[in-house]
C-alpha cells in the first residue's frame, strides 16, 4: 500500500507490517557471518512472537541460512534549532 502526494511517494507499510514495532529479521551471511538486509526496507514486526514465527518460517524455506530477530532498544532524534 503506497500513497502518492504530488511527485513525492510516501511509504505506508506492507500488509501485516507494524511500522515502529521494533522487531526486524536479518539474515546472517554464510561466509562472513555479517548481518544483511539486501537493498530493501526491512519488514517490521509488532511483537517478538510474530518476528520469531517469521524467522522460523524463513529458516524452513532456506535451511542453510541463519535468521536473527533484532529488537529496537532506543531511538534518538535531534530537533533542529530555529
């Protein structure tokens, strides 16, 4: 579901996604062990249980891959001084 305002495209999320939910699944590289998300926005889950269920589903589809659930711990934003 995408919303367009003029020439600017706003991303509202995908079906079942909870933007700001704080739980994201990443795949670890086989060779390097580094975390990878590819070139797309990661899908955000609203609960640990949802994310764990999806990581389990993905590991069944890709048995040789390792999937990790990460939780947002803190968010920091600086306000512009005017």
